[in-house]
């Protein structure tokens, strides 16, 4: 096959016989068929192919021809030929993610089953997006750890930072609902907005937990401290969240092309903050009271276990003293 391809190439494209130096340029001397012998497909069929034993046969005897579209260029990645598929997506019907999901679940498995030797991988933008998501998840985990440490140090507690951070999952839910409500799909910038959201939604719950702690240090009972915190911090928490959402509204409803790629990030921030606010006003006091009740129950249970263990150890000593082993 290689010999056949080489002879066809030499006949129609030519083979370099020598190079001539002309000033600063190299002139390549190519040997090939005359132009009138390279104009039609009949010239290819009538091409004489030299066989290994020195004979010649027509091209159509040595090979079977299948006509198709030739490649203007062949690109490779990791020594494998790559194929670029370009299409315009109608956003009213579907999204690029839905198309890729359909390819992965329906088309590509059937293609591999039909041609067992074939392999595929999503490169280019999809590979870059996957690497970006992996880095984003690592950064998200690191951000959560840093937030926990920054809260645990001033609170001097291992539990209360979790109470403050309990608003983060609900902020993410609000961001997802915002995309669904406005008809936008999740993008990389949506994920950036969600990561930024984790540092914003903890502000409301932080001021509420701090107010409760200060009220308890002042001597107020827990129930009264929680109730006063809800009353005193309701207005600043609500106004902070509403003003943040209103500040993002011009970007949310911007119709210019330059702002379209930033809208998913604004949706994540705006709706995430707005939804987490109402959850904070209800959920954080409930969790605070629940963890205090759980702490009391745990301490009482621990005291009972200690008392039971002491009684058991005391009975074993009595039994060992009153019933000595016989010799």
C-alpha cells in the first residue's frame, strides 16, 4: 500500500529530483507527469503501477478506488488523528451540554459497539472546561476550609462555624433556582458565582450568631437571646441582601452581547444571596438552639455513662474481695 501511494504521489504531485541554489532561494526540481496527463480521473485509472517483480499493471487492477472528500489538512493530538465538529446551537431548542450528554449516552457508545477499535475523547474546549472545573472544586474546598478556620478562631468553638456555614448549601439552591427561573443553563461563570457566593451568604448568619453569643455573655437566657437576635438583626440582614440583589439587577436584565456571558455569575450571586437570607432568618436560630439542646443531652448522657462505669467497676471490686479464688 505504501509503494502504491508513493507511485501515485510521484506521478501527480511529483518527486523532488534535485535542488538548485538561485541567490538566496532553493529551487526544487520536481519530476511528474505532464499537465495534460494529470487533469482527469481517467488519467488516474490509466496510471501504470510498477510491481515488485518489475512488471507494470494499470492502477485499477492494483487497487480499488472509493471516491470521497479529501482532507485539506490532518491534525493530530498525542499522535492520534483528531476531528473538529463545529455546529451552531439553537438555544430555543437545546443547549450544548444537552447535545454532549446525548452524544455520550446514545451516539458514541453505539459507534464504539459498531467499530470496536475506535476510541474517542472530548478535547479542546470540553477538556479545558473539565480542567477548569477540577481546579474550581479544589479551590472551593480550600475556600470552605479557610472560612471555617476564620470563624472557629474568634468563636472559640468547633460547632458554631458549621451553624454559620449552614447557609451556604441553601445559597447554592437559590442560585440553581435563579438559573431555572430565568431560563439560563449552568456555565463556568455560574460556578465562579457560586464559589463567590460562599463568602457572601455567611455574613448574615455570622452577625446573627455573634449577636446571640454577646447576649448570652451579658446574662440573657438562650431563648430570649435568640429571639432578640432575630428582632435586632432582621432589618440589617434583609436590607443588606436586598440592596445586593438590586445592585445586580441591571446586569441580570442587560440585553447587550458584551454582558451575556456575565449574567450567569450575577444570577448565582443575586438569587443565592436573596434565598439564603430568608433561610438564615429561620434556620440559623433553629440550628443554634438545636445544637445547644444536643450539647446538654450529650453532657447528661456522658455523666450517666460515667456513673454506670463507676458502679460496674465498684461491683467488680466487691466481688473480687468477697469471693477470693480457692487454692
